[in-house]
């Protein structure tokens, strides 16, 4: 049965019947009713700062290792430690208080960026391995931070998850844009640009210790189990006046203090395919290691696999294919690329990709995707299209490639944020914190696979181009 936008909890699509400024204004007000501004700001900054150094490092990949080393080497150093952290940490990290974790993550990421920036270039006798050691330190911080902050959203409700998702998308856009601005537009050296970014983790400390309200976390720790965070008494007649499934349809629905408790106790909630028999109760018994493994296995097909596939495809594009998607810049053609040097292609592709990621990770109030496999398969199609362009050079203008790369970012960001939104909607409360953290291993796992593929694919594609007279990939 079709539902109107007002009953779905989502904003109407522009141009659809019933869409008007008054409708949008009323719906936006309803969506953010009960939101705590401090929570939104804190989690947006968590997502931004935790991911921005990762993006800056990938944007600087060419400058860090030079044209003779596959950029996938930087990708692996930036992701593999994060993947290992996400793989093993969910089973024991709960023993470390969040405040201690934040301090450790900030120290690791700042130290790593300083090591990268202060190590001389290879042309000046510096060691690539030393720079990669700094990348590894930042990666450990990013991996631990992601699973910790995703777990922390369990205590602050769907508003916090929406803010986190938007912040991570913003990190991509700001990180890639900042590096392009500092190095290409302003003309600062790579060293100066990276030194500037080494102080960004300080904002993470500010967010956790000053901006974030600590009440929900303290109340949860003062009890032995997970609890809801009610602040308003709710009558049955008030529940009857609410749309039946509005809370499950929108990530930015009224917060846990009002509606989450109402739907938890009054509405028939769909069971998760990962936990079909889990009791809907807030009572909590500490799970054993074997029980956690069983929970992780149940998450694989509905949530982990589509996230894994989309990341394999998009990061194979970013690190293995994009460095070879070059067009002549000395041509007088009207389709001439807007660049002065070939090294400018790679960071600009990354900027377009991150723009798409930011838009889609911030789109859940307007669009929710429940079929996570569809955009994953579309992303595989993007990979095929761009590999064929690198081999046969059949796309007539770089501006069409820009569109495909932007579309790639939209798909990747949509799968990421909707995967965790589906977990918030369907996984039982007692399993939710673990599930959010454990599922985050899929994005790093997909990037690791893409890194190994890219180490072989980029040299192969560049070699093919050189043998066929297109030597631009050697002219950085």
C-alpha cells in the first residue's frame, strides 16, 4: 500500500504531489523535534575529525610515494591497520572507557600526521617506510574511532547516527577540498599542508569533553544493562496519533527521549534477519565471546556483504583506475580538461567522489534505501565502465568521467549510511551497540581487498596505456 510522505516520516521528493515549501517546513520541524543540538554538533564533529585525516592521506598519496609506487600501497597502509582493529576490537574494547579511547585516538592520529609531514621526501633522502609508519598510526586511530563512535550512537539515538554519517561525508569533502586548496590553489608545500592537518584531532577532544552531553552515557554505565533514555511520559492515546512506522522509516525521527521508547513498547517492530529470535527487552546479560561471534555471523548477509561489495568496487576505482583516467591537457579542443598539470587529475577525482559521498550520507531524511544490494551492484557497473575507459579511451570528454566519479560517491555514501540506519531500525536493542561496531569492519575489509587489487591493476592499466601510445600516466 502506498503511503503519503507525511505518513512515511520522510520529506516529499521535490515536484511530487503535496510537495511545497509549507510541507517541507512542517516536515523538517517534525523531523528535528526533540533533537539535542549539542548531540548533533558533537557527533558531526566526531565523524568529520575521525575521517578527515584518512581522506587527506589518500588525497596526498601521489605526493607521499611518487609516481613510481602504486598508490594502493598508501591505501593499504591507511586501511589495513584499521581493518584489523575493527575485526578484533569489538570483542574487548568495551572494557576501555570512552574517555580513555578518545585521548588515545587523538594522540595516535596527531603523532602519525606529524611523522608523515616531518619525514623528508624520497628525493631528499627520506624513507617511504617512515611515512607509511605515520599512516599506520593514523589508521589505527581511525579504525578504533569509527567502531567506538558508532557504538556510542546507541546511547544517543538516531539523531546521533544521522549526524555521524553526515560528518563522515563532510570529512571526505573537506579533507579532499582542503588538500586541493592548500597545494594546488594556494600553492603551499605538501609538508606545510600536512603539518596543518596534524592539529585537527584536538577538535575531537573538544567535542567529547565539552560539547557532548554526558548524561546518557553516565546513566547507561550506572546500570548493568542497556536502558532507554525517556524524558517524557507517554500516554497510549498519544501513541495512537503517531504514524505507525514513521520512526522506522526515517533516520532523523523524533529522538529516543520520546518516540523511540513509544515504538519500542507499543508498535510491532520488524525482526532483523540477523537476529530473528532475539527478545525485545532491555534486560541485559553480558554476552560471551562465542555469542558475539554468532551475532557477527548473523550480520554478514543482510548488512556486511553489501557494504563490503560497494567498498571493493569504489576503492578499486579510486586507487587502481582513477590514476590512469587522464586526458591530454595541451589540446585546443573545447573539451580540454581544466587542469595545468597531470597530477591535478587525481585529487580532483577524489574531490568529486567525496562530494557525492557527503550528499548521500546526509540524505536519509529525504531518501531511505532498504535494498542495500542494488547500489552495490550499480557500483560494480561503475568499475566496469571506468576500467573500459582506461583501456579503450572511448569516453570523448573528461567531464563525463567527472559525472561517473560523482555518481560513484553517491552510491558509496548511500550504502554506508543506510546500512547502519537499517541496523538501528531492525537489530534488537540489546545487540545494537555490538552490531554497529562489528559491521564497520566491512568497509575497511572492502578497502583492503581493493588495495591489493589496485596494486596489480594500476601498473597493468598504465602499462597498457603506454604500450598503446598514451604515456600520460608516466608524466606526473
